[in-house]
């Protein structure tokens, strides 16, 4: 989905705001696939400011996929927002200063929305914060019941490090 800023005909101080339906392809994180639903769509606001346009993209989404700890179904709500400045004149701007999502005053709304969503994700997607995960020896779901496995001993080659004391 693309938005051509030249078609908006905004003057200084004017604002354009609209919501669009948007489908985002599934995200792959750590080899696991997560479905993305954006029920209310993505909201795009464009403000005409001195020297260019300020484009704001925001969305509320639900991410569905396996829990990173126990592999059960997890659903996480994510609110994401990102702003991009689009200068009307390229003078004084280096290529690295400009957004990769804007080419010739055309904004890639889907690209900005996807980046905003990925940057807003938690480190791990889990079914619940106290999730205990799976036993590393037998694979038992520790949220359902405990297992009889003996805790794994550390690698003996690292035992000498236990003798090192940290001085404050």
C-alpha cells in the first residue's frame, strides 16, 4: 500500500488522517511463524510542516503463534507507531538521513507498518509471563506437571570459574 504525498495538496499546518485495512505477511522469529492480525487497520496521519511532511503510522495488532517457552498457542497484543520525516527539498539531506520507505514523495505505508510492528515486539513471545516452559531432558510441559528429571550438572571444564571471587 502506497500513499503519494503530492496528491494530498496540503498547505503549511494542514493535516491528513485516514485508516486503511492492511494485511501483513506472517513474521518468522527464531524459526517459528507468527500470524499477524490488524483488526482496525493502520492509521496514517500526514502533517505539513516546515520543510516537508511528517508521516505517522500507527496500528494495534494481535500476534498468534507458538510460545517461546512451552510451544503452546500464544496471543500477544502489540501497539506500534512510527514517524518518518519526508523533506520537500533534498538539499542538505544525505541518503542515510532519508527514510528507505519513501521514494519520490511516495510512502510505503505497509513497509513502515511492518517495521514498526517488528520493532515493538517483545524479546520473547510467551503464552503468559509465568510460563515455566518444557523440561530440557524429557520435554514435559512444566506448566501441566513437574517431571522427575534430575537437574543437569554443569560442564566440569568450567568448575574452576566457580573459585574466582569478584571483589567489589
